[in-house]
């Protein structure tokens, strides 16, 4: 067949606004790098990469230096995406406490692959996600997740993705296990046993025809059994050295390839993963060439690939195809590959992610953004691997130091630090960041990047120290929370449990920025570290109650009806102590309620003097409060429970007082979190229960 050819000019291509409308120019920071070799071919590089090396590129360098400068810029753009993915994985765990196939499963796959291809992966964040996804491949979890997701640690979260069942999560195991296997010589060295176990599981669940059946279709496993089976074959190949009898793995791979019928494949992902599995299995060149030719024919004129012929190009299909081409041995100089690189590079955003192209109007949604970015990085990190540059590292570093140190200004030194880290010269990057910090001690960016440089090498002790110094500077709230969490995790890994627990307690403060669900998870960690959170004295959280009920509440009409406890009549009160890490009281559990009921909770306190106080409460149903028989608050609503949803000013008299709280429910649980504080939300430590 005759291959398509793309002629690239020096005119910048238009950039299509993801919201529709006319084409808009790329941001000023997004420069075009002119290659002075390979026929002056122009390649578009994204903002962070080109900005990083722009000073070098504007100088009259030799052809050698210009070529390597260009390669650094390209690879820095990929590194930006890798950073987004590895941080996104751990951030999902921190925020949601459950497994998500896009952030955790696909994240493990792509970050392991990128590490093998020579890119820098934050070891601490990688470990956090890898431990999470590898610890419970068959677990049903341990207890209810705080925010409505499935139990923490489970891979069967129905809120995050749909699992058809019946095949032991083979799709997830293939995605996760392949990523662990890819990183086996780098970031995932410590997960050999888990990787081998996953590979053995995949071997055991093959069908009689030698294939693997997917257990779900979206969002990671998009096209079904060809993609799943190909990943399983790759996983077995990469893991053969981790099991006693690797020959069984080889037989299984050959069996799958023999059963593969490529003639009926029409979707790009099916063909791409057939190529990936075929090339990885060591099959003959004719099979590989045939699949490559089929993919060439599907390529659109803009350089991208559609999900299937006749459709618009999209990021996911293009990234998957580049990944397959890399496995098949094609290089970036092949015209079809070069055009695909340009297609992806021209659509990368400044933060390292990709705008939606052909995947629908999902702009800004994290799962879709993550999935697009993951497949784009899977393809680019494979076809633009770092090993060629790393082999010339000393020469490249000398050239960069000569160009970028000239003038010794912060901007040039900052670029040099980033370049040194990309070239895996962590010691050089650390030295440069220390220079920057000495010059600008109040600049938080340099301290944060120094800490992340330490984490890329797994040095948690130095990272924690650098983060603690960064906390002394002016940080945005979200950044401060992230830094505190990472610092606490590092301290916990180092066995400094008391210091870690202190930070978790600080973050779990009900007055802080985190929602109740995250505070509960942090307080769970405090308890796991054998530390008493002292919820009453620290935050005024009530954990010990007397409860009474249930009473009928059909359609919430029982909430407006006065039952015995609020009328002061004799009632069967029972003591109940909440064992929830944040003191959450579930009245349906405490009173053995059915649905459509209401219940009461009673608290008796003693104050040495009359004082102004505040009742701070949250509930997911209607709630009312009486102080010494007088109603002081009533809220009739259905809502998501949170700390301090209602704040009620009261006067606590001297001596004994009784608080009664009524919580109603319909179809949901009647849950309550309650704090007794002063008017500023601080605990009343002189009030005794």
C-alpha cells in the first residue's frame, strides 16, 4: 500500500477552543521549537516544556545542542503529564478513600510504564497508590466508606465503576498488574510478590479458548476482550521471571495469539491492542506489519486516530495506537508516528493534561481528563522514551549548565533544576534548588519542588524536612493541605507515628477546610497509629450519648409529632458510645431502627458557671434540639451530613443541664455529628459530661 505523507510547515497550526467557536491562538508561553536537523521539521511542544528551555532554544546553538534541547522540551511536556497522573492517583485515594479504575488502576498502569521508559515518578505517591491497588485485589473491604463509596481498599466500588462480575476482576488485575510489571526494575521493585500473584490469577482465569473475558467495559477497558486479553498476555510476559514456572506463561501467550482473529477487527483500540499483544508475544514480523498497515489506513489527516473509521480523531485512540507502535518497534521518525505526536502535542494544556477531542463534551471532569491524559502519556512516553537522552546525560548537562547558568538569575536556575531532574540527576537538581532557596527564601515554589525531588528518590526524611520549611511560607489552602498530608504520610512511613498523628489531627479539625468524610478517614489513621484523638477535649465532639427510639416517621410526619422524650415523659433511655473515628452517631444503628423512623439522643453536662456556648451539629435528616426542656433549634431537611452545618447560640446555666436531640430519617440513615463549643467553635473544656 502507499502510505500517507504529511508536510509540516513553519506556520503554527490553529488551536481549537474546547468550548466551540473560532480557533484561538496558543498561550504566549507555548513556543514553537525549530529543529535545525531532519529537514528543519517543526514540532509543536506544549507550554511548560517550551517555557522551561526557551532561553536555550533562542541562542545560536550547535546542531547537536539544538537537537537535544528540542528532545528535552518534548520530554518535559510528557513529564508534566506523568506528574499529573501520579499525583492524581494518590489525590483520589486521599479525597475519596475508594478505588477508581481511572485514577488508581489506569494510573498504576501508565506510571509504571512511564517509569520504565525513563521518566521521573514520585516514589512516595507511586507507593501510596501501588499499595492501595495491590493490597486488596479480592477484598470486599473493611467497613463502610465514609462518603458513600464502597469500603476503603476494595476494588469493587459500584459508585466508581460498573463490574459485571463472575470473572474475578480480570480487567482490573490486567491493568494494575501490567503497570506493576512495567515498573518492576524501577518504581515497583518492592511489589514483585503481588505482581507474581496477579499474573498467576490471570493464568488461572483463561477461557477454554485461551482468551480472557473482561469483567467491565468502562472507563478503562473500553472495547472489551481484545484489549483485556492483550493486556493479560503482556502481563504474563513481563511477569514470567516472578513465578516458578514461566513456561506456562509462554504457552498461554502463544495460545492467545493463535486464537486471535484480526480479520474481523474494525475498532482502533482492538487493532492497536492486538498489535501490542502480538508484538509483545514475539510473533512474526508479518503479523506485526499487517496490523501496523491497518492502523495506518485508519489514521485521519490531522494525524490522530478515531475510535473507528469515519469518526473524528480522539486523544485516547491516538495514545493507544502510539503505545502499540512503540511495542512494534516503530520510531518517531516514521511519518505516521510523527504526525500522531504532533496531533497530541498540539492539544496538551499547560497543566500537562489534554483537552477533549472527539470524546464528547466532558471538559473539566476529572475522570475523563485523567483517562485522556493517561492514554496520551502511555503513547508518548513509549515513543519518546528518555533512554537515548539519558545515555548522553553528561554531555547534555554540561551544555545546559553552560547556557542556563549564564547570568545566575532565578528563572534560568529554575529551568536548570527542572532539566537536571528530568535527566535523573537528582543530586544536581537538589543543589540547584538549594541555590534558589538561598537567593529567594520566601519563595514557596522552590521549597515544594525540592521536597518533590527528594520524593522522586524515595528520601522521605529529607522530603518531610523540606515540606516543613515550605509550610513556613505563604501557601494557598489547598496546597497547604496537600503538603501537610504528604508530610504526615512520610513521617508515618518513617515510624514517627506521634508526629504523623498530630498532623492528621490538625487536618481533621471540624473548623478546617476538609469535609466530614475526609476528616473521618484522617481520624481513622490517628486511631490506627495507637493515638487517642481525644475528640471531646480537643474539638468538643460528643461521642457518648443516651439514645431512645425508634418512633414512626412515615413521610417525615413523625418528626413534627411530639413523642415521649420531648414531652418529658418516662422513656427507655440506653447508653450508647459511638466508635466512629469522628464521633458520628448513627441513630438507626443505636436504636435498631428500620427506615422511616426517628430517634432521640440525650446528653447531660455540668458547667461550673453560666457561660455562652454554641451547639454545632450536622445531620443527613431533620433535626431538633432542646436545652433543659426548651426547644432551641429545628431544621427540617434532607441533606448530606457535614460538620457544623447548624450553629445554635445558647446559654449554658451553672450546674447540670440536659440536651436532647431528635433526628428524623426517611429512606436514608438518621446520622448526627454534634459539637459543644464556645462562640468561636473552640471546645468548652470546663464543661464536664
